[in-house]
């Protein structure tokens, strides 16, 4: 029997009566097509049943991901999601559903919607084309013959759903990426027939995936698919969940930040995925007579306030706007000129003029391009204030802002640029945050470089760019970082100032030494931005992750109009009595003041000063401040730690003697050596070979040969590792062996 039914003319009674197909009752329009089904937004207490293995397999479950979106939407929904697993060919194997429990779950009832997964083999094949022995399967049906079988099974299934008062949603999540175009064509034709024959709701989420593939042709497969080319990876699952969120709520997920994006391979694409999901969900609703009704404009941003106001920058914050489909973002205007957009209720405004008034305006917009009333505020920047600081120029926290792993919150020293940290840390690879590996980290994977040269050529690096605010100069002294790695990776630090070439690296650090404090030299008095790169190499295993879990850049920053700080402190002529401290000249300095452990030890107009009044084995912290013509004292230089060495040898042990002389042993004695700090050990030499060490003034010498001369010497060792000269030698002859009587 054909599934395409013609309605006999003149049979009004038949037209209005229910149409019987395979014993099923389907409500129809006068044109003979199925009654269109509509989807109403979920409400508190609704229950949704998901049937299909993509809902629990790989990186699922999808119902939990959708529930996560609903939870953070603020819609106070309390929706129950369940799921049942079935292998491939879920529609064509309808006859087995009783045995796997899927049919029992449907008949349990209480569902608002039953979402059923459709796979590619439900579209274009029935069973395998060949049997296990290689012979052709006589029951094999290819495309399009299998459409009829799939449609028949689905009608039976749809009837079971309707018996419990629920509505059916046919969910098509994905197809094999290698057959993308062919399967999309078959899917469109099959479900076009299905729409006219069965009262169901079709949700081809695959359309959203198609949009991603068109936007990211080079890496779409890695964004959406597992290695087998079929299953969703975490990104694909997130895209599915966002699309269903729009279908179920009629709202955009663009500004929602639930927990599950933390497991995405590319969390920085969340907003783009959400926008695609919204457009797809809207298209699906429209195609199924359930168009989104955007009846409101967003509310005006409220509580607009200013923080961190300086002479050249400030930060705007406000309370989030609300909207019936969801606020997509905010437009920011300065003196009626748009200077940017943001998806968060905050925006950093920079590059301003001191003591100048600016009129700032914020306008919210939703996913349908409707805008809110504007909210304005006038902000006057502060007078220019000279900065003079040292410490952590930047200190990144990779837990992120508002739980978003892709954003690194940064503590920035006053005087340095306040650019959003998202523009500071980036990598030419997918960013991930993996629970169980290191959740508070900037992590990547898929490195294919086994050498540093390959990493440079392929651009496999983390990039950290720092910059001063206008009118400031800064120096970089060290970088504190913790490397994390699942495999044998090396991390090589380079800087823009030195050049990104293999022979110009600051240093290379293996994953076996994760915690590093790296000294940075040659980066003094900088007035523009500087990029540092950490290249990653040493393994071509694409499944090993690596990254940074702690990152801090230290140094000093100073306004150019203020006295400049000295740099490059170094100690020369180090001895037990002191050393000579030297430094590089500071801009506009006419004099320098030197500090030892925070106390001034004098001033000088030269670039060096002798440091005395010290103790052996003691460590001192030295800093230098510059003084300009206006008698302004600069910020202290970066500190230099100097430990006073013990260079004195102990005195030579004297008066070596032997006692207890026998045929096979004796005891060696000597007198105490002296030292400016203290002797800790004596080392004994026997016939110019190692004879052991002792803290005592004697050493037993057993297991010797009878009637043999031994040359003994002793030297002393102090706590600093200094040895005395060897003592004068003492020759000791053992006694002859005692002859045994016959």
C-alpha cells in the first residue's frame, strides 16, 4: 500500500473523518495531510523522555545538558528528563523495543514530549548489505526503498506516544561526516514525506551542525565529532543542548553560562554556538508551526555605575537586562559613537584623556535585534597621577570570570594596561578545561611538534602580551608558571624583544619540572607592549593535554614623568667582607640611594657602591632608588639577594700519631683544626686513597696487612665545603704476623 493517499473528490464525510493507515488513527486536514503539531514551551513539572544512545553515550547525557541550560535561565522550571539507550537503527528495529524497555518507558506515561533519535541507517539502509559470510543479504533495502519501512515503524511508534497524551519529537543529531552532503539530502527528503504522513515534530538539529561546518570548514569535524566520525564530542553535545533549549523555551541560550561548557573542547565558541542554536531552533519551530513570538524589547540596563576610574580608563558595570527571548548582548557608546559590544554587564573603557568628561551609553539587544531604551552616565576621568610600583605586573587566575573557563581573570598592577584578559592569553589550538586533569588551567591538546623548530613553524604556543598605560615605562624581571602535561612535552619561553627563533629562547623546561620561576633579563624600561610565547613541543600524541595552571609576570612600572627606577642590579668582587653592588642608569637620575634589607646604607652619584658590614653565610636583600633633579625618589629597583660566602680554609690538622698498633690494625689520632666558622668533618687518606671521614679526632684502621708501611694524611672540612691542606704524612708500619707454634 502506498503511503501517499489521494482523497476521493466529493467525499466530504471521508475528508472530515479520521484517516486509517495501518490501523492507526491520524487526524487530518481537508487536504489529507496530517494535523500539524505545535510545541508549547515547557513549564514547571513537565517531563521529557529521550530515547537513543546519543543521549547517554560519549559525552552525554544530553538531557542533563539541557537541564543545565534551563537551570541557569532563571525561568524557575523544574523539568524532569529521562533517557533510554538503544543501539544503531533505532527506528528500523522498532520490533525489539519491548525487549530493551523503550516501549515500556513510553507506556509509563506522564510525558509532555517523547524525543526519539533517528540515525543515518534509519534513513538509507535496512540491515547489512552483506551477511557475515560475505554473501548478499536478500532482505537488504537501500535508499529510497527503506524510507517506507522507516515511516511504517515510526507511525506505530508515534501512535504509542499519543496514547499517553504526549507529543513526538523526532531528533536527528548527526550523520557520518564523510557522508555529510549525501545524508543531508536523504534526510531532507525522508522527513519531508514524514511531515505529511505523521503528526510529529521534526527537530533536525543536524542543521545547526551544518552551519558550524560552513563557518569552520577546516576544523568542523574536530569541533563536533568524535574520532569515529559519527558520535558527538563535547562540542556537538553542547550544540544539541543549546538547540533544544531554544525549541523547549523559545529563548536564546546566547547569554547563559551553565556548567557543561567547561567540558567543551572550544569553550570560547560558546556564544557563536548559542547564536547558531537559536537560529536553528527558531527555524525548526517555524517549520513546525511553532514560531518564536518575540513580543518584548529588552529592559533598559539599570544601576549603571563606574569603578576603577583612573586618568585614562574606567570600568562600567550595570544590572543585566531581561527579555522574553533572551538578551544577546549590550552595545556601548562613548559620546554617541559605538566603541564595542559585550555579552556581560560590564565593559572596560580605555585610551582616554585625563580630566575629561565622557557621556557613556548602554543599550541591550536581543536575538531578534530588538533593542532596549538607552541608559547613560557621564564620567570624568581623574587627573594624571604618576605611578611607581613593583611586584606582580599580571597575575592570572584560570578559574575564569563567573565560572567561564575560557576567561582568565587577571590581577593587574596599576600603571599597566587594563585590557580584558581574554585578549591576553590565547593559543593556536583548541582550548579545553578538563575536569579530573586540571580544572583551573589554560589547557590545549593536539600538538604535532616533536622539535622546537616544528613548534615555531606550526605556531604551537601560548601567547601572553603585556603593555603599560600611556605615559608609563615598565621592566620585567621574572615569570612564575606551573606547567601541566599528560605527556612528554617541553615548554620553551621566548619574547618579542629577543625574537621568536630557536636560538633566542629564554629557556626550555620539561614537563618533569612543572613549577618554574624564570628570570627575565634584558627587558628594562619598556614603553610599548611585549609579547611572550610559551612554545610546546616534544610529543606528537594528539590525545595528550598540556597547559598552564599558574602564571604571574613580575617587574616594575613607573610613570615617565616621575623618577625612573634603576635596573640590572649585580654583585661583583664577592668576598667574606662584602661586595661591590652595581646597576644600570635610571632615566633623569642625578643620584642613587642604596638599601640593604630595607635600610639605607648611603647615596652615590656613581653606578656602584661597596657593601660592607656583612656576616659570612648571611643573605642580604639589596635595592636601589633613583633621585632626579626635583629630589623625587623613585620606586625601588627589583631586589637582588646576595649571600656572603665562607672562603676561609680550616687550619691543617697536626701531630698525627698512631696507637693500638698490631699486625692488622692501628688507630690514627690528630689534633683539632680551627676555622672561622667551624670544622664539621675530617677526611683521612691512606696511601693516597680515600680512607673515610669522621667528625672525631681519631680513625680506626682495621683489616691491614702485617709488616706493611701505610702513609696516613688528614685534612679538615668546614660547613661551607672548604677543605684545609693535607697534613704532613705519618708512616705507620704494622707488626709482623704472629707465627703459630707447631
